[in-house]
C-alpha cells in the first residue's frame, strides 16, 4: 500500500452509470498482472516501449533491467515514464501508472522488492527451471538494476459493459 493513498476521481470519458475503480481494485489488477509495458523516451524524442515483469513494492512500481539496455539509458536521461498493464480484451480493467523512475540503491530496498517479486512470480524466479531464476540474487547484489517508479498520476480504464476512467493523483512526497 502507498503511505499516502491517492486522490480518486471519475474521469470525463466515463459512461453515465460508471463508478470509480477504488485504488484497492487497481492494486489488485497490478498484483495479478504478469506482463507490463514500460514506455520511455529516447534521446531523439522517439518513444520506446518494452514488455517486462513488474511488481508493486516500496510504495511504487518496481522493475529490473541491465545498465546498458535502451530503457536504462533512456531513464538516465529522462526518468519520466509510464507503466501499463491490463487485458487485451474489451472487458476487464487496464491500469496506467505515470511517474519518475529511479534506481533503488539501498540493499534493504532491493531485498524487499525481490521478496515481493518472488511472492508474485513464484517459480519463474525461485525454481532452477524458472525463466528468471537467479534474478533475485543479481538484483540484491546490485548486478541488475532495480528501478522504482514513484507514482504521480494513474488511471484505471474499466471496459465493457460500462466504461469508466478513474484518475488517481498522489500528493508530492
């Protein structure tokens, strides 16, 4: 949970009968989603989007990357980014988190985030047969960068049968 809950408001593009998506429901979507899409900006202004694993941890969205990857180089220049997830169907809820990403430097923060990732992704990270086995140790050791997006604004887009656009705004921290 975020120390400071976001302000929640229904957006203007919602159906007349729409209701806000409570922040707890948006957190549930973030917790259940397996794949996220990170959008950053290249030095020449072109967008860069890539799929990755992510987890809500340390009061923000966390993800990993190598130090020489395109997303890491983009974030060094401009930390503002957007992380999205949801369904590829006309039903369900899509969630968008906007903010600035920063590298988690403290070992205790990396350990907490790894525990949250392992709880979420299970054997994919913890089993020797898992696709990302060993990632947790590399993150804790600092061999792989762990980023945390400090959320500034977010959206939950509810789809059929009633479309809704919920806006979440976090106070400056």
